[in-house]
C-alpha cells in the first residue's frame, strides 16, 4: 500500500496575532477535514476553485429571489468552510505556493463583487446599486486594512517575513502571471494606498516618519489593539452574517451591515490615534 502524503495538522492554522471567533469555533472541524483532505492528496488549488464556484452559484441564487435564498445561504456557509481549508491543507502538507495565494485572493474578490451585484437587485430602488457598490468598496478596504495592519504588527516583532509568499509558483507560469496581474489591478493599489495613509497618519501623530521613530513608538502604533479590533470583520464572519440575512429574508441588510462596519473601522482608527498620543504623552 502506498502511504499518503505527510500531514501536519498542527501547522494548518494560519499564524495570526488574534483569530476570528468563528474560526476558533470551527477549528476542531477544520483540523479534522484538513487531515482527511491532506491524506487523500487533495490539491489546495482545487479547493480554491471549488469554493469560488460555490460563491458564483450563491450569487446567482441571490439574484433569483426569495425562494432561492435559503439555498444561497447554504452555499455561502459551505464556501466559508472550504475557504478555511485550502490554506490549511497547503500548510499542513507543505504545498504553499505563490499561485495559490494570489488565486485565492483574486477569486474571493471577484465572488464578492458578484454577490454585491446580486444584492443590488433587491435593494431600495434607485439607491440599490450605488449602496451595493459602496458596500463592496468598503468591504475591500476593510479586508485590506486588516491584512496590512496584521503584516505590520508581525514584521515589527520579527514573526513574519512579509506579505509575499516564498516558494514554488505552483502552476503554469502564464497562469501565475495572469492571476498575479489581476491581483495587482484589483487589490494591490488599495493595499499600497492604505499603507501610505497609515504611515502618513503615524507621521502626523508622532512628528516623524516611521524610519526615524524609536522602536517603542512604532510598537505602540502597531500594537495588538490595531489588528485585534479588526479581525472579526474577516471574510468568514462576513459571509456568515450574509447567510443569516438571506435566511431571515432581508439580504440587503448585509449592505447596511458592511457600511456600519466601515464606520466602526473609522472609529477604531480614531481611538488608535488617541492611544498613540496618550503613549507619547507619558513617554520619558
């Protein structure tokens, strides 16, 4: 009998300063599934394509109207589960690739855009499309800010090499270039803009750029508060809330939730600025 691939389930969870409550609750299930899928030799990229397909089908069902909404909710829940397995299987079996990282991010973004387009068909008249588009933009910015602040927190503490995945490409070079190109168009510009905005805010508060600031001041700015306050706005939690809105028959409420989440993020950043000013005022 040929032995299956080695699976290190302990390595499946993505190392984060703080994880979503939902993901911590799902951890026993996802660990068990990572073990099963890893030993079966399932390709992590196949999992990515599967949960993206479920997301596209869910968007179609949302567009079809109330009779299809419970099925759309079910597909979104399945997508959420699978979306937390692809990276886990890749890490547990030593198959993390650059293509997999970009493919997951790009397909998640495209699925989100389709879901918001479907929601716009069930909104308040002429305002439906502008509100859905604004919510889609807010969600993208919130997810990017969460990513950027976590990377900064980890890099300052020497626990992460940066956002770029090292290792094999993991697929045909033309496909990798296509997916990486889509990432550069859809996601990289907002990542860079948010990183510059965060650096500008720090410079105004601290009176100096990060390159000149003492380490303790940079650590106070990029502390656990800066990232832990955003972690439960992650995509897994977002899709769970979307599914609940569908089950309750009020899918457009998800748009209002996202807009409210944008206000929450602004409030958190204002509080973060106040915390840094208070630290600077007590620093010898």
